[in-house]
C-alpha cells in the first residue's frame, strides 16, 4: 500500500496526496496519524512539544482509519481529536 500525507491549514482544511499535491489517495484502507507541533522534533534541539495528545501521532494508537473506494472521486474524513 502506498503511504500518503496531508498538511492542514490554519482553518483545519486538508487534502491528502500520494506522490504530488492534488493527486489524492489510491483506493484502500488507511490508518491515520495526526501531528501538530508547537516545538517540532529535531535530533539536537529542545524536546518536542505537541499541540495534540500523543496517541494521535501513531497509526497503531490513533484508532483513526479512512477507506477510499475506487468509485469515489472525493472522501470526506473529518478528524475529531479527543483528550
């Protein structure tokens, strides 16, 4: 399965991509992780500090999953994060 990514804007809007901006996702089921850094992780910098709970930074722990159907041209996936 091809991994994908998306960056969200200040309003929380995002669009996922596989290879280049705007190309979307291949059909399949994706486990989702979310990261939003107040202080991003770096090898030699200060300790990382996230705006969101740590469990969302792991595909295994986030419990977020999106299914992309081959017949769909758009999938709405609102992400609601809980403490």
